[in-house]
C-alpha cells in the first residue's frame, strides 16, 4: 500500500513539474473545445504561436454543430474565423508555472472582439482551458436576426490544450 501511495504521489509531482503553460518565444499551443452561446453550441479550435516573452498571435475557428430549431442558419452564420492576439501573463501574476492567464483581442469574420482565457497544464503536453469571448464592434450595426447573432455575441469555450 505504501509503494502505491508513493508511486501515485511521484506521478502527480512529476506531471506538475513537467507542465508549463506558456514558455515565451516559439511556444506553440493547439486547443480544441466545446463552444456555448445563445441559440447554439459547437466546436472551437485555436492555434497560438509565441512571438515574445508574454505575446502570442494565432488563429481560431468556431463551427456551431447544434442550433435551436427556430434559428435558420446557413454555413456562413454557423462558422467564424478569427485572427487573435494574446497577452500571456501567467508568469506576471505568478500563480503557478502550469497556469496561464491571457486577455486578448480578435479580428473575426463577424466582429472585432476580445477574449479572456485561462489554461492549466497537467503535463508537458496536455492541459485544459476556458475562454470567454465578447464582441466590441460588430461589422453589421443593424438589428441582427438570431442567425446573424451566432458567433457575434458573448460565448464561452471549455476544452483541452496541447503543447506542440
């Protein structure tokens, strides 16, 4: 029993010691998650590349697989593509080497917006993340239909993060 306890403890210590949320210039992250928003839900994928100690640029895409029955949405209303900028400040707030907190901006096919994200790595290659996204300026200022509101409103994503 004692050997099992020591083995489990060493496993957790090793996994915590190996995980690093953001390494700076050259760091690469791929994330995939479940996106939740009013009238729909789907999948989000993102890629971020570190260009400095606390700066990364990337690309994200969302596609809503499930939408409410009363919303008639085409592909272009279900999908969104965004260029993104992150300020990776996990090392600034110094919670843990495994934790990254990143506010950011995004330029998408629907709007100019911002996001606030956090990720935690359990090992060198695997972690979890969450992001909240909100539009600051919509490209269409008219009254939007429920289909046009898709990917053009507050939304939350939860999922897995991978170091590349």
